[in-house]
């Protein structure tokens, strides 16, 4: 199952790098980018996270909250945040249930081989909780800017 534009974004409650449990519903009334990534401190995931770090102020000024989700532990997330000075929350989805609800966990093609794992996907959720845009293919180095460009064109 994959979430489409116009769908209600499935709520979730996950452990956060902030030390709290974070739910999507906590951000009702705000625009949220929920991005799924495979693993902390790997080349593509680092480029993507740093892309959001570098556009964070502009995204925040546009009223957007950034939430990154992977199966990694909160401890792993905290090391990743500290190493790269990330300025947004990372959420831990160890049983991959949230990723499955969004269609971000499943079969994917990796180096010509079909494997099961985290798909790099992002979802722009509007203040009412509806998915406004889905990125099923992500350019890791420019994803933060790509999100910002879309948002600036919408508002």
C-alpha cells in the first residue's frame, strides 16, 4: 500500500531524538515533511539529511516542520544528529510499521537486485493532515531545496 496525494496521512507515535514520543497529530495545524530514509550515517542518507539541515531555516520560516524516519534506534539518531549538526527531529521506527503504513517499506531495486527494505520517500502533509505531495524518487543532495521550492510555489 502506498499513500497518494489527497490521502489522509496515517498518524504515528514514534520515539524521537528529542527524548519524547512524537505523533503526526501533534503537528495538526502545521505543514510537515515526513521523510523516510534507510540508515543513519550512510552516504545517501547523510546527503539527504544535510540537505534538510541546510534548508531548515527557510523551511521553518515557511511554516514547515521536518521529521525524518528510519528503523535506526534513537541512540543511532542522536549520534547522526551530533556528527552532522542536524537541526530537526529523527524518529525511530524499529518495527517498520509506520514505513509500511506509508508504503515506504517493501521491495525495491538496489543495484539491479530486488531486496526488501526502506524506500527513500517523502510526504508533504498539510495542516489538515492531508498528503499534498509525494516524492517516490528523491535526489538526496537537493531534496531539502526541492521541498522548499515546491512549498514556495504553493504558498
